[in-house]
C-alpha cells in the first residue's frame, strides 16, 4: 500500500519567509513594547546563526542519506543520526530559531508572536502528516 503523501503548495521555507515579513511588518507598523540594546542584538544574532547552522547540518544529513529534503517527494531513508538523535525536526527547529532571533533582534514585542504561530502552522500543516507518512514507510525504525 502506497503511503499517503500530503500535497502542499506552500512549503515550510515559504512559511519562514512569510514569518520574516510578518516580523518586519510588525516591527514597523505595530511594534508594541520595545526592547532594544546590545544584549538583544547579540542574543538575536546568536539565535539566527544557530538556526542557520542547524538547517545546514540537517540538510547535509539528508543529502548524505540520499533522500529528498521535501518529505512529500522521494523519501528513500529515515535519518536518525546526528542532530536527528535529539530532535525529529531539526530543520523546523532551525527555522524557529531564525524567526525567534529575528524577532529578538528587531526588538518589537509583537514580533515575538510570530515564532509560536509559525510552530503551530508547521505542526498542523506538516509535522503531523509527515510523521504519519514516515510511520507508514518505516514502521520499525520510526
């Protein structure tokens, strides 16, 4: 039986881009309370870098396993080593860190609403379906 593969038009990287636009729009038009300073800039920058590093590492593990980065395409392997030993979704975690770092860097309280909203969207639209598909494809390993 062929596993059910979710059909998506807007993939998670596009949601990341939309989240970044939302953060900058909130910063400009509806910032709410402001918190700025060197500590916020450094912390935000560190979160962004950590998120980007996590994305690169996780993507590299997919490439090593010769499987597609887009889970609804050619899934040929279940990646469980490296950062995947600690989290099942390091790419999504990396995206959240980029959004959180950006929100902290801009210093607008309302921008801090974007990362949790992104997490909710990703959980509902992608993670649940991807995990169900992976369970069908790799019942023992998953």
